[in-house]
């Protein structure tokens, strides 16, 4: 069972979650108000996280394409809606609804964007 350590605007949160679950849903279900404005479809990058440690798994074409459109990201930036948990992760949540002052967005589905 992967353990996620998430640095958030409200402090550090530790989450135990089942393998294969989307990171964005694990965060949201454990009280982290992460943004996901496109509903988890790898289009907007609002659910991005910085992976500080651990293996987030392979990056798929849709995620790679949308991240390539941004110039202010580093090599450790990933979309939480595209990460399927396979390992313990230490992450920094980049955008939260409470900080941005906007609705988080439609709840992402468990399916993976191709």
C-alpha cells in the first residue's frame, strides 16, 4: 500500500492508499483541495505536483504533450490526474482551491486519459 507524503498549503499530509489509484483522487479523498479544473483529462495542468521522491510511474502521451506547452515547470512536475500509485511518493501540491479562491473543478474519473 503506497504512502503519499504531500506538502500542502496547510502543512504536510500523510496518506495510505491502494496501489493503482489515481493520485488526484487519493489526495482529494483525504482532504487535500487540489485543483483539477479539466476534470482529470490531462488538459489544464492545474492538478500538477512536484515529485520530490518516489516513482510516479511512466508518463503517458497526453500528459507529456500538455506539460510541453508550459515553460515554467521543472523535470519533476507531473499531473496528479495521470499518476497511478505504484510506489511511496513525497510530493508538493502546487495548486489548491483554498489558495486560488476558486472551485477545484469536476471530480476526475478513475479511468486513465490515453
